[in-house]
C-alpha cells in the first residue's frame, strides 16, 4: 500500500499507523535524541524533512507526541490555536489568562507596524527573500528587517506552544525572550527628548512587568492623613524610590541584582557594551531605531535569548528540583507552507548561535517543508538522507558531553562530526510501512529525588530537626520564651524547664503561689541590666563577672497557692543582696566587682543537674566581657549533686554550695567549697544539747523525699550515720524509716529526743501522724528536727496545718543571720543589713519597723549571700593585682581557676568573713571548720508572726579554735 501525500494519518485498532517508509526508524531516532542524559548534556541537531510525504511523517510524529503516556514538551507550528489568533501583534493581550503568560511577550507601549506580518511566512507577503528551486532560500541570502519580523513571529509561536503545561514537566518560562519582545514592540514618544528615553523605557518596563491591568496603589488617602513633612517623606518613599530602584535593577550593572538584565550586557550580539546598560540596549531595539542595527545581529539576539531561557530552565541545581524534572528536551515541529524561509532561517541561526557562543541547544527542531498543491514533485537534494537509510546514521555523534564542556564558553564550533542540521527525505517510491504502537516518543521518569513527594518528604525531614532545634531553642512546649531578648538556653525535660536564663525573657516557675520567686528573679535580671550600665559608666574599668546560681526551681508537687519554693526564693534573695552591693557602689569605686547573675534550674531533686552543667559549661566557653567564674550551688545533698560537682570539676568551674552538708561531698571536686558545716557538726550539736539537758534515749525517723532512697539521699544517709556515732552507747537508740500511715502511738509522751532526720517535704505528714496519735494522750516531750526543716518553716501554707500546741526545736545553719545579730558592729555585716533593708530589693524588706515576720531574714538568705560574696571578694582582690589603674577591664584577664586560687590564698591568710560565720577551710578540704550552728525553738508552729528563739549554739570560740557549745535559753 502506498501513502498518498494528503491522506490523514489514522491508527487502526492495534495502534498501528500507515506511514512512509523509514518513519519507524525516524521515531526511534527522535526517541534516542530527546531523553536528557543523567550526566552532562547532548548536542542536538536540527532535522529538516523534505519530500512528497514529509507531511505524513510530520503527522505521525505529532500523533506520537500527543498520545505519549509521559509526553515530552512539544509544540507544533502552525497549530490550530495559533491559526485562530489573527490580527494580534507578537505578544499577548492578556498576560493573566494565557498559559504562556510567563513568556512575557507583552505588547509594551504600542504595536510595531512592522509586526503586521505575524503570519507572513505562511502568507508570503512579509519576506523579500527570493525563493530558489523547491522553495529553498538561495545561499548567501542576507536578512533584512522583514525577515527579522517573520522570525520573531515564528519564535513567538514557539514560545507560546512550549509554555503550555501539558507534559507533566515544570513550565518553561521565557523571560529573556520576553524582554527582547517588549523592546521591539515599544515605540518611543515622538515629542520626548533623547535624554528622557531611559526614564520612559524604565517606566514602561516596570508597568509591563507589574502587569498592565493592575493599577498602582492609591496612597493619597494615607498621605493626606499625615502632616506635611511626613507626607513629603511618604511621597518620596512610595513615588520616587521604587522607580529609581527599578532603574538600578534594570540597568543590569549591579552584581546580585537583575540577573536577567545583566545577561544581555554579557551576550555577544549587538555589542551591548556600547549601550552602557540594558535600557540603552533596549532603546536600540525599539520601533524605528532598530532599523539602524544589523538585522542579522538582531535576529541572533532573538534566537540566543530564546535558547538561553531553555538553558536556564534545564539547569540542574541542588536547590532547583525543577531542572532535574526536565528529563526530555522539547520537540518543536515547524510545518512551513509555500515559503519556508523563516523556518529555515531559524534553523540556520540556531546552528550559528551554537557555533559562535559554544552553548548547547536544548531543543530538537524538526522542520517539515511543504510544497504548493499541484506543483511538481521535487527531487531529493544531494545532501539529504533518505528516511529508509536512517539506520546508517552514527548516533554516537550526539552522545552526552560533560558539564564542564557545556558551561565553558567556546570560541569555535563543536566537534566537526557533530552536525548542526541534518536533511532527511521522505519519498513515495516504496510501499507504506506499519508503524507499531511501541514506536513512541516519551520522556523518561524524573529522578526519584526530584519528585514532589520526595521533595516534600525531604523538606519535612529538614524541617523536623530545624523544628526540634527551634523548639529546644525556644523551650517549646513548656519553656516558651522570647527569643534574642536574653541569654537563655533551656530544654523541656519531662515537663520541667532545664537550663539557664539571665533575663526576663524567661523566669523559672510561674505557677500560682510562686509570685515571690518570680519577683526575685525579675529583680536579679533588672540588676543585670543595671550592672552592665554601671560597667559602661565606669569606662569599663570595674571588674565585671558572671556567677551562675544552680538550684531546683521546678517539679515539686504543690498545693493551691502554696509557696513551695520559699527556700529557693530565699537563696536568690541572698544572691540579689550580694549583687545589689556592687550595683549600688559609687561610679568611682573601681575595685568593687559588678556581678551578672545567671539563674540555672537543675529540676526536681537536682535530677537533671548533669544536663544543666553541660549548658553552663557551654556558656562558660563563650567569649564575654563578663566571664563565668563559678557556680553558686548545688542546693541539695543528693547523688545527682555529687555527679554535678564532678562534672563541674572536669570543666574547670568552681562551685560554692550554700546549704550542702553531707559529709565528704567535697571529695567530688577539687574546686568546691561549702558554706554550711558538715553533718557531723550537726550531730555533735544535738549530742551536746542532749547531754546538757540530760535526755535519755534517741528515736530517729528518716525520710528521703519523693521518689528517692537512702542511696540517692547523701544528706539523710550521712546524718543518720553521724547520729549513730555521736549517740553510741545510748540505751534507747532506734532508727527507722517513716512513711505516711505508720502508727506513732508509742512515741506519745516519749521523754527522750524524738528526732526527725528526714526531708522537709514529709515533715508536715510526720506532724500530722503525731497529732493523730498523741493529741489526746500527750505530745513527745522533746521533738527535734534537722536543718532541712528550715524549708518547711519558710512555707507558710504547710505551717498552717501543723499542730498549734506542739513545741519543736530545729537546727539552723545561719543563726547569726537574724535581724538582732546583724546589728552587731561589723562593716561586712552592716552592708548586708543595709541591702536587705533596702525598699527596692527584697519584697518585703527585712529588719525594718517593729516586731513581725519581716524581722526573720530567712535561713537561706545569709548562706547564699556568703557564697556569692566569697566569689565577689576573691575577684576584687585578684583584679587589684593583675591590672594597673586605670586599665580597662578585659574578661580575658580572669578565669575560674584563678578565682579558685585566690580563694585558697585568702583562706591561707586566715579565711573570709561571712554574715553566717567566719569561713575557714583545712588544706584540701571544702568543708568549713568550726562554723556556728544553732538550735531554734518554736512554741507554736502555726504562728508566723512570732520569731524562733535560739536556745543552743556551738561556735569556734574555744581554745585553739575548738567548738564551744553553750545554751542561750536564758538570754
């Protein structure tokens, strides 16, 4: 069967097509050329098909492109769509509805009269080229501007066809070609001066890029609401600045701005450097002015801009997955009519631009030349290859080339064997062949990593750690705080905020009932700002250091409105008092250090102290004007605190604990000191008082706190061992663990010492058990509690539920820090008293007015004050030796090890003063020796207005510094 030239191509039920001989091999050739290599790119030829049955080949190819399961980007010129767009100039009238709107082929300020030949290559009126035999353009034909217009019309049709979203690959966009179109469509106003042309072009380009149908924002109402000066500034910002900025961008000369415009200044055609900038080059392309430009150069610029848009769309970049999803080169079918000059001009210029620029041509152009109806059958040109001989073509000549070869600018044509154009001939001398359904032109599947699902999953995978990091940085969910407002590093661990803060962006524990804790934190943070300001006002000459408080500020079960962290609040009050002394010092007092206090939380029972120390160590490693010199803490003698001390020792940070008293806890760090005497001194105090009173027998009850044990609680464990040693030989010595529900009936009216040696958190339940058992049968005669009960005594909510007629004694580590004892003539004690009396520090101020609870400073206030002042005094003495006045303070002058050494130096000279007693340490020990201890009596636990009474004290006033214990009950 013979295929007739004008027979339509139809497929039978099996998908077979009747086509000229060689069509199947032709489809396989196209299928071999179209897929993009996974690495590198391919030098693509342009295929020109002639012969009486070229139209049939065109139809078969078009059918396979349209019906492919995974089509490659393609377009057919002319198409049914473009043939209905009569009367339009090159470009779109509505850039919002057309699927090819991003080609940017806008009409500009006017329609070029030369563009009336948009269909000239089909109508034969716009080309002045003399057609040679068989419709071929004669060799050496020089282009004129009518040829350029016909070429522009053709490229415009190609851009519109390729920009349609119908291949499943990302949309192709033609930004460079649209700018050339805009310039060639623009007519400069006749009455304008030449020096106004850049401004006119910039305004028109800005309006075109913004959208001709979108009006400028009406800002007159807002401007009229402003006063004249602000209105003038508003007009400058909204009217003058945007156009000026756009002119800078559109100039294409500023690196980093206007990449598309800058490309025009670097491409080789029309010598753009002579224009100065893109707007100057655009002026040369406008209607009337481009008549002075070489048509060949204008045509090559059109082709080069079109190809550059394709190259940029096909770039493979890790950050541009769209380039990887372009797995096939677009196929452009051009079917010319009686005058194929524009089509052949395009093929010739594509080959020349490729050779002159060395840039690849990422499009397969297939030109099918027709012939007039009824005309003579042309003969095959000498250089044409018959379709039946396509199997003889060496396809290796189109093998992929490396990216380096593709990107390098070339000054010569590619390898000689890579021909830019190939002529094929489809004749009718043989019977038609049946094109199988398997002969298709389809695009490969995109790489798995470029698929939208994978990209979304990868983004989520990247966002997850970013979200986790951000969440941890912001403390989400339970430690949310304002970012960048302060130095805050926290992490939500089991519902607790673990970490540190030095500003009001985060305060620990804002639960109801903890308002006083919240207040003192904010007061410290305010003094941090005051300290930095004072340091600046001193000319940066005063010592300026950071001290970290490490405590347990969260995790405790509380009742409604209970101030469960009263002891922690007292500790922070003592630190605030020490900081206050430095802030309030006069500006010319260059030796008094200024303290920046960082508050760190280690969680319930210090269980997360290791994590908190890691964060503190990170803070200490950061360069700072106020370097970290040490830690005030930990606050509970537990195994977690011992681990934290070992960690602090490894990172080289000294620690001074206000209240730790477990025996030999100092063995965990060579950089450790404590303010409180060890438990063996407490046991000695109790033994001495029992002997003085003649008490026979000792019943000890221990508790270890919630979710704790003797192994974890070093304080209770060592205190129990010390009591057994001190009371060894006592006839009635018992010890047992107390728990709620245990009967206390046998303790009623007990005449020996009933000693509570447990944690304060169970003391309320312990008293409730005594009341249940003994309220009607007689209270124990001598109820005594350890120093942990100080925390219970600071908790007003728990004290309200205690028996109101039960007398108790308890140990105090800071008996000297009462208002009465602070009024002794001592300058160091006097400044502490002045600080706690200040109306702008503590709430309420202490030791002011008449009798009342304000006369009781608090157990932890003096201890924490002494710990902080020990650091401050060491820094003051050290700074006096390492610099010469008026040298400015440099944080690199001092480090934690030097501060620790200075404390040892002062200890060797006799020790350090303290409001809770003189601080002196044996060589190699961090436990103070002969530190005063007191026994305080409370006759009514529920009476918060009545102060405890000191009944017994042990102090170092004996010979050779030995501790002397005396009764003070008669004072």
